C-alpha cells in the first residue's frame, strides 16, 4: 500500500504543471486516495515499538474504548470531570481548522481581481458563488450577516468533518510520540459539545433575529397565538416551544450522529490489523491488510459524500431557520 | 456472568435500533427517488434544480437513523448498564 501511495504521488507530481480547475479537483481526489491508502499502513505499524511501548496485547474492546475517550482538561484546577471540564483535543482541532479556513480564504480574497481566476483563487470563488446562490434563493430578508455566516458554517463544518478521513491512529500516534498525549480525538464534530455549541449559537441567532424583526411584542404574540387562537394559549405555547427547541437539538444531533457513526466504523475497520507488526509479518497478515484497505477505501469514499452533505445540510437549515425568523404568519 | 442478561438485551436493542432505522430510511429514500425521477421525467429542464433539493432532503432523511446508529454503537461498545 505505501508503494501505491508513492506511485500516486509521482503521477501527481508529473501532472502538477497543468493546473486548471479540473485537474485541481483531480489532484484533490488523489490526495484523498493517498490518505486512505496510508490508512492501512498506519494501523499495521501500530504495535511497532518506536517511541511507544505496548506492554501488553490490546484487546479490540480496549482499543475502541481507548479511542473514544476525550482529552479532558479542567478549567479550574482540581475539578476533573466536573462541569468545568473542556475537551482540549476537540477545541484545539476546531480552532486549528478554523484558522486554516480563515487564513486561506483571506489570502485568496486579497488577491481577487476582475479577471477570471484560476487555481486556488478559482476554487474559493466557486465556493463563495455557490453559497451565495443558495442563500439568495432561500433567504428572503435583507441582513448582510447571513451569507458570510453560511460560508463560515459550511466551510468550518466541512473541514472539521474532513478530519475524520485522516487515518485513525496517525495523529494520536504523533501526539503520543511527540508530546506524550494519552488520549486524542481528532474529529471535533464527533464531539457533542462542539456540534451543540454550533447549533445553540444558531438558536440564539434565530431568537435574536426574531426579536429584531418582529419586536418583543410580535415575538411573544407569535409564540402565544399561533397556530390556534388566543383561547388555547398554553397549548400554543407548548407546541411552539417544542418546535423551537427541536431546531437546535436536531441540528446538533444530526451532525454528531453522522460523524460519530463514521468514526466508529473507521475504528472497527482499523481493528483488522490490530496486533500485527512489521517484524512478525506473516503472509496471512497480508489478507487482513488488503481487506482493511478495501473496506477502508469503500467507507471513506462513502464518507466523503456524507461529510459534504452534512455540512451543506447544516448550512441550508441555518439559512432556512433564519429566513423563517423573518416571516410573519 | 452476572451481566449476561443485560448484554443479551443490549444486543437485541442495538439490532432493533439499527434495523428499524434502516427500514424507515430505505422506504423513505425509495419514495424520494421515485418522485424525483417522475418529476425529472415530466420536466427535464428542472432536473438539476430538483437534484439539489433531492440531496437536501436526503441529508435530512439520513439524520435520524444515523442518530440511532450512533446510540446503538455506543451501547455496544461503552455499555452504561454494565456497572463499574
């Protein structure tokens, strides 16, 4: 499998001088394939005594449970596992990915010109125009916040989801070697806290826009008197409250569910080569490696669609909810 | 030994979660795809726009069984009913 990835790299290098939009996408796809083929390589050398010693054999249960634990840090010292603990790994990766997105798009925006762009500039423009069209179709208000919000949500959620395609043990292995980090989960959107942070922020924005457009009285009237008349006030309130609470709940849980399930399946696929080492390599092990590569490839390709779709859905639902906050009944 | 019953019930529960979710989603996607094909056949120029809407609804439809799968896998691997 490493030879496959080296072969792909060489082919990509030879094609690198003809960068237009189509071949840019092709090279992007090749990088995905590279990452996926590196997957089997990383899980095979798992027990390799390099910088970390596996004292004993790890069972599959322990492997999975170990990989599902977050790296917790206490905000106030001495309060481990209380309310004031944060998941340092999710925080780090979400902020890192956000900086990646912001800086790369900022540099593209600085170099923007009237003439038709190519390369990275073309890609950025394609994304921005796509999202702008979607927002124009869906949002019927006049706020200038919505389109940049949609772009941020889409790109940030997509990049956070993309961390799921990196081989499962790769970054935790580097963390253990370099900084002695015991637990690391690299996918921020597989953390309920991150997804609910996003969806609760959207919820607050919905309330803010509702109150700004309709006024406090209009907002209260809409909560109390829709959909039945004013004589069924408590029932109206209950229905409206449930509807309003369901929005952030479903937004957060949808993203979390998809990404958690995807990560878990990658972990199960990584179990295939548990306990195999490069020193005690037997020909029977190559069967496991091939199985793992094929399954990993299939699931990673399907997961590509899922992460794109889920980021898009999050963005579309945000815009739709904010547009609904503008409407009068 | 003392966890046998809970483990057995957890296995059944996880299977029902995943299975029923998959059943509902499959039927839903079938209906959705059928309507999309019908609509595209009646008005081929709308096919592109309909496809975008198809994926939006597909993403929405996907969410609930995915939540079910997440919960089921959580029960399988980190069963909270098995104490200590």
